[in-house]
């Protein structure tokens, strides 16, 4: 979804900053989950949004002092809503707002569930240097060609009963066939809410985000997987 094609509803700001250095040279956007359908705004309290706060804090800790802006994407609707793809449109709008405010700084998208789907859908934006998708919703037929040239790391719990780990592996392999650099962790003993082994999820996400921004080295197994070519599943079931 190209930035110039985004239509922003009057009065809606999709980007909300958590950390905004005066001179930011990079950025991270966090996207929470939602549901398949729902035209109302996110609930109060916004439980999917609250679940992503520890991830945002972990990213802020690992990027502290490095001139990295950290923001969250604010959805108009709580659902994806079929062809409307509302969350993806909001992600694209937030990226457009980011580019207008900071310039074309390298940006990593961190999204969970529906937010992972939105992050992957918006991953072709010129600012996006990489995507970290957590238990993403990857239905059959989802576009992937726009991720060519991007680095994409997916993490999925092996006990997830909401979104399927096999769908994530299939999508990542297809994206690799289109030129994306992909790697994937299978988180043993964890489900969709990422509550079991939560600390491992938070730490891994922060480390991967910093690595994709070039602030630190990526783990060797991830670097090896990102270097692979072709559509196969190699490097997409790394143990975490």
C-alpha cells in the first residue's frame, strides 16, 4: 500500500508517539491486534493495545539514547473488515504521517495478530526497513510481492489456536520467493496471547527490532535465515 494512495479521514490521526526525540534518525511503530469484523472503535479498556505495551517498553529500553522514535498505530475500527482492510489503511496512514514529520527514516513495524497482518500489508512503504510479526494473521491469498527487498521476522507460538503457525510459515516462504528476506521463530509452549514465556517474547522482539535498525547485530540463526533464497521453509521454524 503506497503512501501517496492513503486517504486519511478528517480528524483522525493514526500515529501516536510514545517516544519522540528531537532529532530522530529511525523509528518503530507498534500495531496491536483486533478482530475479523467490527466497525466500532477499539474498546475501553483496549486490551489488545494494553498487551503491546510491554513490547513497546522493551523496544524503548533497547533503543534508549539512540535517537529512535517509538509510536503506536491508532485504529479507527476494531476489525479488519474484509476488503476494507481498515487496520492496513491505518498502518499506511501512520507511516505517511511519520514520513511527513521525521522524513524518510528507517522504520521497523512490530505487529501482533491483526496488527501483524497490517504490518505485513504496509511493509512495502519506502520507510520500512523491516517487520517483526508476532503471531500474525496470514490468511490464504494475502498479498506478499510488495515485501520484496524487505527483512521480515515472524514469531509464532506452537500452541496458538487463533492464528495458525503453519499459515505464517507458508506466507513467509511465499514472501521469500518474491525477494523478501525472511526468518521465523517457533515459540514452544506459548499461545496466541503470548502470555506464556512473555519475557522471552518481549526480549526477542526488542533485540530483533534493534537488529533490523542496525543498532546491534542480529542473532546468528536469524542472519543465516535472512540470507537464504527461494521459497522453502528453511529458517522459518527456529526454536526460541
